[in-house]
């Protein structure tokens, strides 16, 4: 891909189309999107004329297998609630060497996706790299064997995030984030099992997507919020086998930073700042979580 792909700058051009699908790939196998080109969603035009809710994704891959995306630039960052690259129900995905500026998640991975490798990504502005939300509307969702290795996140509203909704079921497991540099990032490391994007308050429910076998290694930089690490896990299905190694997140403004844990079980190694707050158990003390070897085959 070379040159620039530009969305229509007049929202009325979408009147007879689904505005949630711009560059949409469905059931495409062995696909490569490669080049120095740029994707411009003209998000500012939508923002100026809308009620400030826009769920369009710049590039969506649904039920795809053996997908490669590299050397792509996405802009601008003034596209509210618009994901850059959205992966759904897909497997064997490799995303690398790309720059993404958007109004929501730079990369989002949702239900029934697996064996995904993300390398050397620059993200910002945006909401960082997210897995989820999973389990919305009491649905089933499974995500496993995900590796993020090498990323720069700058001025994003979140950093590395796993978000699940109460009442859902399934699992998010064997997920590794490593070698990530953050610059003035709010909420750098987050696992949130109480995620709610409804305009009304979400009901408390005991069922939850199980989150386990998650590692954060070599995550460094500055945070724009006092709370640099947040693990808010389910009472009934606690987060298990979390692992932290070589974490250095200091305040961009020079203050203190902190960690928050609720029903989070894990272990750590090396320098961790801010200090972790795990509730420890003999079964996981000292355990190191690694990406699945299947990722090496991509």
C-alpha cells in the first residue's frame, strides 16, 4: 500500500452504508497489508457534526487467518471512539512496524482471537493497546496466545489494558507484554474486570471472564496518573498467575506513583516500581509466565 487512503469527509456519504465498517476484511485468509502508505479516517469531520459518539474502526479484521500488517500509518488522532486496528475472531496475526494515532484503542483484540504477535508499534494519541472488552452482554469470549513485544506509547489515555465485562464468561490467558516504553501515559498497566461502557450503571454480576497467565516485562517510562498499575479482578474468578518483571513507571509530574490490586494473585522479579500489591499464594509464588512457543511459528 502506498499513498494515502482517505475516508469521505462528509458523513452523509455513509447514509446508505454501515458507518461502523470502513476498511473491513471478513473471512480473508493469507492476507498481507504492507507498505509505507497512510490511512486517514477524517475523524475531525465526524467529531464536529456528531453527538460525539462514533464507533467506526479504521481497519477491521473479522474471522481472518494468517494475517500480516506492517509499515502502516494511521491518522489523525482526532477520531473519537475509533479504533485503529481491530481484530475479532481471528488467528495467526502479525502486526509490526506501524504507527497509529486514533481516538480510541490503537490496537484492539476482542473475542475468539488467538496466536497474535505485535512488534515495534508506535501508538499515540489514543487509548493504547487493549484486549477487550470481553464478555459484553453476558457473552462468551476467549482470547489466548497474545504477544506484544516492542512498542512506544506516547500521550495515550491507557497503556496496556485487558478489559472484561461482568456477566460474561470464557477466558483471557497466555498473554505477554514486554519491552514497552511509555511517555506521559495515563493508566499504564490495567486489568479491569469491571469494565462498563454503558450510558447507565452496569449491574453487579458474579460471572466473569477468567484472566490468568499474564506477564508484563520491561515496561518503563512516565505516567500521567498517580496509579501506574491497576489490577481490578473478579471476586469469584480472581486474576491468577500474573507476573511482573523490570517495571519502572515514574510520575511525569514528579509525584509518587502507586499500584492497586483487588483479587489479583501473582509474582514478580527484579526492580518493580511502583511496588506490586499482589495477594500471594504458594501455587504461583516465583512463577514466570512466558509467551506460548506457538507464537514463534508466526
